[in-house]
């Protein structure tokens, strides 16, 4: 697989939501981007708070832009604040440096895109993203 299809992106969203509902998580927004950062699929559950979609998008966009999961980007923001500030500027401010943005890789390691999830704790957001990716038979790379 070299491209992220709509069917695969929708399977990721469905898998992430199923994971969240089975664990009683708060309502989530989920965004799936392809390797160039274009939105392929997205969903926001009933009851999500204002701007959850934009936060999920920022997690996924940061992951694609830097080739790292958003948890690792958060650590980078602590360790290398000047670099992080420049990177945020370079990507137009659309980067959220907390867990919940996970890279999607093919079984051979090729980057296919990223999933961003927001709505529960950052750890739970990341777990839902990873579960959705696994449901689609792909590799979750939290970075």
C-alpha cells in the first residue's frame, strides 16, 4: 500500500471510535490525514466540546509535518523550545504538541499519513488513534 484510501481512513475512524466507546471515553473528534497532510476522513461525536476538531487536526498536522508522533513533538517542545517555536511558525501554527497525533505506516514502514484524536485525556486520545490504525491492519507510530 502506498496511498491512504478513503475506505482505509474510514476504517481507522470507525476503529478509533469503537475503541473509545468500549472504554467509556468522552466524545472524540478524529481526523485522518494522508502523507501530504490532506484530510481524508474525519468525524466528531455528538457532545464534543468546541474546537475539538481543530485540536485533533493540529495533532495530526504536526505529526505529518515533522514525521513524529505528537507525544514526541511535545517532548521536543520542552527540550528544544527555539526549534519548536520555529517549526510551529513554519507550519502555519497548526501543531498541537500533546499525545493524540499518531503516524500511520504501511507494514513495510512507508509513511501513509497521520491520525489526530482529541476529546479525552491525551493518553486516551493516543490509544484510540493507535487502535483505529491497528483495526485497519496498519502500523501505529507514536513517534
